[in-house]
């Protein structure tokens, strides 16, 4: 297995661990995982081609869909409601 796929598997395990955290505690590690995830998708694309990077990106977009919805609201200056722990 290539190093990019090994790191992608480790990324999935880390993302699963972060999902168990309360929402307030997911923000910082989730942002770090988001940036790392995009870098991993590019790395997978370089190693294996865009045909394998596309499903990786779709899975990434599915995991971070709520985060992606929050970005425009933050840009507009809206306050996001984060549930209490």
C-alpha cells in the first residue's frame, strides 16, 4: 500500500475519533483534519490519479458538509449556534 493510502486510513481513524467528541470540542481538530484531508486528496490524486481522488473528495465533502454550509454564514457575519455540551 502506498504511503498516501496509509495516511488516508490513519486520517479516517482520527476523524472517527474526533466525531466522538462533543461538538464544541470538534471545531479545532476538525479544522485541522479538514486541511489535512484536502492535502491527502491531492496526494492520492498524484499517486493514483484523479479517478481515485474523486471518490476521496466526495467522501470528504460528505463528512464536512455541515462545515461547508457554515462557511458562507461566517463570511456574512452570522452567529452560529453551537449546542451546549
